[in-house]
C-alpha cells in the first residue's frame, strides 16, 4: 500500500477494530481510537520528512481508474497547499480525542464518528480528482451530523439540522459548477490537473457563473458572510472536542477548495475581485464586532472565526503571491489558535457548567495554568508579534497593500476590533474579585495541559521560526501565482 493510502485508510481500519470491541470497555475503546489517530499522525510526520519542498509537482501520487467512461479515478497526491492541512487534521484529531475524556455516553459510537470524520477530512485534502474530492466532502457531513446531534447541547437537534441543510445546499452549487467545468475538459476526466486548464476553452461569462457556484459551495463551509448562519449555533451546541475539529479543520476545507477553484478560473477571479475583497473586509469587521458583543465564550470564538477566515478570503482575493501565502499561513494559524481556544473553553465549561463570561473573574488566582494558556492564545488571536497569527496577518496585509493600497485601513480596523474583544475577555476572566462559586474550580490536569501545550507550542514555534512553514508552501504558492498571472497576462 502506498503511503497516502496508508494514511487515508488508517482511520477506517480503526473504525473496523472499534466495531469489534464490546461497548462495556470504554477505556479500551478510547485507547484504541487514540492509537489509530496517533498512527495517522506519525505517517503524516513521515510525509513531512520525505516531502521535497523544492518541487512544484504533486508528490507521493497514486492513481487508479474508477470509472473510465466518466473519467473518474482514485487519485491521491500532496503539495505545499495540502500538506499543512493534512498535518493539522491528524494533529487536531489526536488533541480532540485527548479532550474527549468527559464523553461517557455512547463512547464506542462517538469514537467511531471521530475516526470517520478524520477519514473524510483527509480524503478532501489528499484527493487529486474532483469526483472523489466531492465524495469525501460529503462524507464529512454524516459523522459530524451525529456528533452534534447525539452529544451536543440543548439545541443540538436544530444545530445539526442547520449545519446539514446549509452544507448540502452549498454542495449543490459546487456540484453544478464541477459538472459545468467537466464539460470543457477535452479529455473528459475529473482530474484536478486536467481541469486546471479549463479556462482556456470556457467562455468568460460561464467562468464567472461557475466561480460564483464554487464561492457559494465553499463559502458556506469557510464560512463567508452572509453564508455563516449555521456556524455560531453549531459551535455553541457541539461538544468542545468536535468544535476543535469543526473550527480547526473543517472550515479550512472551504478555503482550500476555493483556492483550487480560483487557480483553475483566474479570469473569473479577476472579474469578481472587487466582490471578494468587499466580502473579506466586511466579514473581518462584522465577525469581530459580533465576537465583541458575545457573553457566551464559545459564541465569541465562533464569530472570531468568521473574522479570521475573512483574512483568508482577503489573501485569496489578492491574486498575488504574498496574499496567497498569507491565506495559506492564516489557515494553519487559525487551526492552532481556534483549536486551542475551543479546547480551553470546553475544559472550563466541564468544570463550571457555564459559558457566560460574566460568571467568571479572578481565575488567575484559582487556575493559573488555564489563565496563562488562555491569555497567550487570546493574544495570538489578536496577532501578537512572536505568534503564528502575526506572521499570517502580516502576509495578508502586505498582499492587500500591494493590490489595493489604502483600502487596507479596513484591515487595520478589524485588527483593532480583534484586540478589543480579546482584551475584554482577558479582563473579565482573570481580573477583579473572585466569586465564591468559582473558588473550587480545578486547574488543568496533566493530560489536559499536554493537549493544550501542543497547540500553544505550535503557535509559538511557527511565530518565532516561520521559515519552515513558509518554505513548505512557498514553491506551490509561487507556482499557483504564476499560473494565475500567465492566464491573465494576455488579457491585461
């Protein structure tokens, strides 16, 4: 078995093993699921070691025809855009399982759903064929629906239904766009490489409509304003370990797909550039203002994701190398930061059974470990120098200045709003006089500290030494930019 197939099929093998273990052994079920997620992460580490960052080609490629009549195939590959996402997916799945010790009902079903969700996420990022990309995209819906619906909060049924309806509605637009694109591929295959040159034969008007379909389909998952309606409710009602994966990885699936679509249809992207920048800047400010107004900690983190993913859309809209690099870096940075915030907020909720920020104060005296980590993560969320969030936002800002100049004043406004709600949260959680109801709150346990420490270490390491993360994606991003500029040059 090739290494990408080994990585992709490790979670389903774990599902099969879990199905053989009786539900009366919850600890064995937990350890088995953690073992298979750890195996997937170790395989990914092997990919990082063997990956040639100086090559623009898709690496470790695997190809097997599935339906020659329609041109679909089991095609896997990895490049500088997908490898960071695959690594993040395997890492955050391990962290999510470490944070799932409080799940005591239907433990077997829960861990099976987590592994199936990891399988779908890996398939999206490894797929080199749009047909299996779409299949894996839909696969993620099934386990995530059950994870929210069965283990969520009081409004879990509405949240899971909202999520499925929004995502399936967006998927219809994406499917129509894929079919329209497929019609212009001379070889009549759905390979991403073959469809990357479709703009040469597709009329401009149709390219615009196709990209709008992709924008809706991928924009629901990112999410882009005004397609974000499912996000706050899903985050609030989902179990905290599921929120780690939802915000840390699943939102990036939309950004990843949109980048692929923009590179495939650069003329349409150039035409829709004003719309993209308006949606990006408005989403950044709108998400930040709503995060500032929230009293529910999980809702605050959810709306902050709308703002941070607006930075990703801004980088994509730049259509230049610096902006695209900023988008890729922000996808990774947000995975670490949002994952750590949801992890810490979830651990706090398990101890206090409240997410209302007004119910807390002076936690620094009671839970110093939690206070230190949460404060640092919130500072990273506002782009503090020395964190990976700063590196990502700086690239997006520079790419925006290169393209639009003074319009980036709105970017600066969104950074100020982010600083405002982060400092407000720090003040309300950790300062003031301690409340009697909170005096017996336990600090982080060792395994919880380890899980949060992994993510915080990533935030610091890539903030102080970003060259490794940048070099991993720079050749791929540079090639994408050349592809865009090459197709636009005769028209400018």
